[in-house]
C-alpha cells in the first residue's frame, strides 16, 4: 500500500502549524501572567549562532509553502519577512496554513518522481525527485525550525509539553 504525496504533506503541515499557533497563544498568556511584553520572545536564540525565534517561524512557513509549490510545479510565493509581534507570527502561520490547504490532491499526488530544484544562496541548486524532496528535505527543514520554536518557548518557561508539540 502506498501513501499519497498529498496525505504526506498537507495534513502534516497544517496540523503542526496549527499546533504552533497554540504554542504562541500559550507564550502570550505566559508573558501576560508574568507582566512582561510577549514580543520579548521574538529575539530568543538557543545559541548565539542560531537564528532568533521570529526567523524560526518564517523559515518553517517558507518550508511548508515552498514544498507545496514545488510539488505542484508552481512558483514559490515570496512573502516579506516583516513580522514584528507574536500576532504577526500567528498571521504568518495562518496565511501559510491557508496556502497549504489551497492545494488539491490532484495537484500533489503523482509528484513522487517530479524533478525538484531548490536554489541556494551559494552554490548550485539542490536537486531531488519529489518524494525524496518531501521526505528528506522539506519535512526535515520544517520540523527542525518548528522544533526550535518549541524549544525556545520551553526554555523561556512557557507551559508547553510533548502533547502540545504532537497536538491533541
């Protein structure tokens, strides 16, 4: 039995992005309960050489929308990275969820062997077949940045746990 490329992408992206909305809601509640500005979270980093929380959300968003566009053979939409508040980040996540959900199974299924090219800032583009791209690049990148977002919030004392990551 095979699994469809659509069912391996759209429901996964939308569920985890929805979970991230819950984490950000809990972060805001945590900040308000302790009387500090929730936007203090935006610059958090796990290590000095890692990107801050805001970029983690933006890159997770880019991974999801980029995966869907590439699998469907469409141009990846370019969105400005100007989020400056938790609400802006939540809006970005909702926009990403809407974009991902706009694809139909007919647009994504059958893309397993599609040639996928991912440009890089330096060097030649990365080349994949669709299934390998989704499984070993797009999903890994998406999970990395969402996990980092989760870890940053946990490190800051936000009351989230494994159940919040996985969703209920």
